[in-house]
C-alpha cells in the first residue's frame, strides 16, 4: 500500500508516491473483537513533500500481491477532503501541546487560529457547544525555512470524553482541519 499525491501548485502534473507501513499490531477491533480492521501509517512520506509545490489531491494505491497491478482507491472518484495545504498540524503536536503551521501567505492576512474543544457523552454525542481556545503566534511570528509561522497552545489536562478540531478564520472563511484525536500526532 502506498499514498500518492499531486502538487497543489497550478499547472503541476507530477505524481509522487511513498509506501505506507503496516505491522501485526496495527489492527482495530469492534463488536468485542468480532470485526477487525488493519490500519496503515507513515509520516516519513511528508519528508518528500516539496513545500513550494504543496500537497494537493491524494489517493491510495493498493496491490494485493507483489505481482499485482495496484488499484487506485479514492472513494470511487469522490477523493479525500483536504481543506488546504497552507494550514496544517505541525510537528511536536502531542497530548496537550497543540502546534499549527500557517503558511506566511495566510499569516499575512491575520487569521484567527483556534481549536474547538468538544466534550462528548458516552454514546459519542456532543454534550455542549464546543469551547473555543485561541492559539498564540510563536517566536514573534517569524517564519521557518519553509515559510510557515507556528501557532501554539498548551492545553490543561483533558478528560477521556474530550477531543478537539483545528479551525482557522481567514478573510471571513472558516477552514476546518479534519477532526484530530489528541494522541494522534505523538512522535
């Protein structure tokens, strides 16, 4: 299995690929173990992303054997939602430390960057409207070598029933990153 992607730069036709790893321990279960689902992961492919070209459309390619031709998996042509490659969860996000990378082209527009903290009931329903927690610009707003400014927030202890999503308001438009679990990005 591998992830494949196109650049987000206008007119780019290049396709990039990187393998996704899987081990015997990477299995989720449901219904008291009656259903099992393997999962795959890799952050090493991110090192192959050309920051100036971005990360546009992506899909997965799966070959059932070494000799088989891989099939393209993109939800039957619907693709996968990628709101932007200009606002991303940054390295170092783990547990209570939230780090968001905002490209200088977006940072210049003075965006509001925040998380919405959700508290859920045992049946996975929101128990109240989300709590907004604003992130702060790190290091006086200096961009890194890739042109990103880091926004940070140190959360207090979270309960098992809480999770958060990352949101930015840019020029009156709401940009939501896919919902994240607080342990998902630990290194």
